């Protein structure tokens, strides 16, 4: 019998200058958990424009090149605004594990956005792990998620 080849899930990750240091830790965490990590940048603490990185990750989720992605910036808000402009993207800002779990359970969030200036490294790792490990609950939440993609007819 031939051995079955299992390909690790690829997760793109991006950050602006405010999220750079936490991104580096989360990259190592993801790799340690067996994920194939694609770092779309930034690669230093030099000031950059966050939408470039938000769009790079969101584009991969939108097109199905990646099932999930991770973004970081100072507050998390700018990254979420930019990422959520892409169809089929549900980017959720999570500042604790409870929000991360609810984002997955109820909203099937496919991009985790971390507010790097408001969470510690340990909190960021815990939030990431919770988000990765929490499945979408489906059920009544599924129709609500479907409504995000379309305007309800009047």
C-alpha cells in the first residue's frame, strides 16, 4: 500500500509595523503546530501601509488559495476594514480567547485579526490557538453567514 501524503494547511500571515514583532512569534507558533506559513510581510518595524498586507492575505482567502489567514496591526481595525472588502472574507478582530472562539463558532471567521498593541505575546498565542481549534457551529449561524454575502431581497 502506498503511503498517503498529507499536505499541511497553508496559512498566510501579514502585519504592518505595529504587528511585526507579534507576527514573528505567531509564525513560529503556526509552524510548530504543523502549518505551512506564508509570510506576506512586513519584514521589519519600519512604517508601512497596512492595506497592502490585508489585501495580500484576504485575496488568498477570497480565491480559495488559503482556507484561513492571520493579520496584525496596532488596533486590528484597519486590517479588518481592508480584508472585509473582499468577497467570502470574514475577518474578525479578536482581543481575547472568548472573542476568537465566538468568531469561529458563530461567524465562521476565516481571517483572524489581532490588535498587536493591545494583547501580550502570550495572549496573542492563546487567541491564535483558540481560533485555530474552534470549529464553525453551523446550524442557525450558517444562514446568517450566508446573508453576509448577499443583500436580502426586499
